[in-house]
C-alpha cells in the first residue's frame, strides 16, 4: 500500500473526530439535520485548521449512501471516495494555481449545470479562493448566487479580506480558530498511541510540538512524523527540540527564574549551554518573549487552553513577577529579538540583553513601579499610574524648601509633600518612563537631580557639563518636559538645567586631577555603572 503521510491518514472521517472548531461543526450539523443547506459557504482561517477537512465532511454528509445525515457513515463508497479525494462530484480547485477567468469558466461555470455523476450533491471546494483574479470572481458571482439545485460551493481562504465583498455577502461564513495547544497535544498523543508508540514518547515532547505548531494541526502532524522518523527508541523533548529548534519550557523556566533572581552567572551559563547544545539563539529570544507573554496572560486571567502540567508551570512562574514587570520584560525581549536579527555576535547580544532584563527587574524592585506604589506611602489614584499631588499643594508649598512643621506625633500626610519632594520621591518612575520615550534623553538625566521647583520650573542640577549642554538642546528639553508633565500631571512644567556648583570647569591646558574623589550626590548613588549604561544602550 502506498505510503500515506500522517496528516492525510488522520484526516477526520466524522464530524466527531474534528479537533476544536466545535462552533462550525455544530452549526453545520444543525443545518443538515434541519435540511437548511446553504448553497455557498465561506470557510476562513489560518492554514491547517480543518477547512478542507470540514468541506469534505460536509460533502460526505450530503452524499453518504445511508442518507443525508449530520454524521456521515465514513465507510460507504461515497464517503470513502470523498475522503480520498477521488469522488468525481466533489471538485477541489486550488485557486492559487487556477487564478484566471478561463480556468473558472472551464472547471466550474461550464460544468456546473450538469447533474451529479454518481452522488446526490455536487460540491465545489475552492481552496485559497482569495487568489482568484477579479475577472474570475466576477464570472463566478452569478453562479454562486444562484447555483443549480444539488450544487454546493465551499470557498476556503486564509485571507478573507482579499475576497471581494460581493462574494463574501453571498456566502455563509465560518471562521476557523487556531487549534489550542492542549487539543493538539491530545490529538498527537492519540496518533502516537495509534501508531504503536505507547510508552515510547515523552508527553512533554508532544506538547512541545503542539506549541510550535501555533494552532495548525497539519503542521503538528508533519512535525510529529518527522520526529517519528528520527527517533531511534523514544520521542523525547531533546529530539523534538533539536529537530524543530523550539525552546522547551524547562529551559525557558530556568531562564526566567535566573532573571528573577538576578543571577547573572547562571543566565550566562544558560546562554553557553544553549550555544553548546546548538540551540538557535534568535529562537530563544523569540520563545522567551512568547513565554513571558503567556505568563502575563495567565497573571491577568486570560487562560489559554493548556495541559494541567503547563498551567501549573505558568502559575508558579507568573507568581514570580508583577504584571508591570512582565510587561517591561516582554518589551525588552522584543527589543532583544530585534537586536539579534542584525547581530554579528549573537551570543554577546543575548548575554547583554538578558543582563539588561535582570537589571531592569532589579531597578524596578528598588523603586516602586508605576501603578504599584505602596498604599501606605502614597494614596494611589485608581486610574492614573502615578499618584498625583494636588495642584494646590504644588503651587503653595513649592517655593519653600522647608516643609511646614508637623505635629511631632503624626507622620506628615502624603498630600502635604511639597511639589519638589513629590517629584524627587517619584523621580525613578519618571526616569523609567523617559527611558521608554528617549533613551538618549534618559542617559543625560542619569547624572542630574531635581533641586528646586519654582513657578512651575523644575531646576535640574547636572554633574556633568556634557549632559547639561545636551539637555539645553531644544529637542531633548521638550521631550523631557513633555514626559515630566505627563508623569506628574503638571501641565506647563518646564525645566531649568543648571550646572552643579561643585563642578570646577577645567581650564583648558590645566591637567584634571584624576585622583580627586567625585562628590557623590543622591542621584549618583543610583549606581550608574558602566555596565548598566552599556546594557541600557541595548534597551533602545
Ligand atoms: N480541526 C481539525 N481536526 C482534525 N484534524 C485536523 C484539523 N485541522 C487540520 N487537521 C489535520 O490537518 C490536515 C490538514 O487539514 P486541512 O486540509 O483541513 O486544513 P486547511 O484548513 O484546509 O488548511 P489549508 O489552509 O492549508 O488548506 C488534515 O488532514 C488533518 O489531518
Ligand atoms: Mg485546505
Ligand atoms: Zn457514508
């Protein structure tokens, strides 16, 4: 017997065998049961999710020798010939290779009025229908609108937007969903057991394939077949990983844990391990981004249809982070992915990228994140990300640098913070935000400190002449001001850059005393070391 690929062998012969797509199955079965059969259907959805399969099942249901039925028998001659694709009356046309009007005329229009040769209904399945030319669509329009009785059209497409509205409006449309990883895993396990692999496969390997297939069951079955061909004894996670290059959960979870712990040696160890075991580093960054997104989804309650094991992993790991931290990490991992695309030394870029992510986490741990300022410190106004001082407080108290005396016993309520204190307290949050807007502007402010606030003008004292001069550039200045206004909700707030009095301008020709200790200011205590700065460059 001729060799049959797995995905063809396991094409469902019954509606009950269709994986997922329950909404489509139910609607079609109900329509058949109540004899309300439309004459044109439009099946939309990504490849490999069952469109052609469903079209054939519909053809079987209409033509089964046991009668028109919501569940065809699958074994009679009509059913068998449809499953195999050999039924004369079920015409499958690949629009990608028959795009022109002539093909449509020849194959469909001229023959559509002939009675079915052997079956009850003639079914035309037009795959990738969006590839038809405009002339071909126009020629088809009339036929689709009023086909002869006993003719049913099924148009399938991965790109419904490219199907003209005139055609779409004449069809009953069904949208096929990507199939969940859980459903795909179950199907793969069913296939494995059926193919005699009981006890010789690791279920985690099946679920790794399922995730790599991204909703397409055909892809999953093709990958499984590849794994079966390569496996000597057993289908393991390692085998699948090396075959299809995806990163397994075990590796990703180790990576994420090391990020959380800020364990740089471990992180870099993982990168070396990846290099030594021949993993694709770009793929790791991609899979890390996906994994982090899954953690975030889990955290905010958007649960994917996953196996129990995976759900418990997602739960465990999502507890390591706040939502905000995850959002930040996801962004960094996208940037890392982008940087890797053009990197000449992928290992270095991956290492620095991970280091950067670990540092972001560390910095966020030190500063309350936006929207996560502890309630006991400040009153968080619900919708806004940063608690806002009342304008009144800013205006009345701002000019004074000494806060109004408080009764000794009660701690000063937050509302009475001066505008300047308020800004200083949330300065890190502002910097985080600025970093997102402009990495360069952010880097200038790393050695500046807000020192005064008067008449809606924030005095920024700089420790370096270079940064000071740069900030005076209008573009950077405006960026900084805009960001300040947004973060602190202080419209019209301007900045006034000044140079720290402690900076003696080196006179040209005078050697600078390198040994003299640099005066440390609160801002400098942020530990802006070269490594962080270098790493931060990868962040934008
Ligand atoms: N929902 C599903 N249930 C069961 N098997 C499926 C399903 N979707 C896909 N398959 C498997 O994948 C194979 C290909 O599916 P099918 O041809 O129906 O996909 P399709 O949506 O038409 O894809 P394309 O857009 O590439 O034409 C089937 O033979 C079957 O083995
Ligand atoms: Mg198809
Ligand atoms: Zn039958």
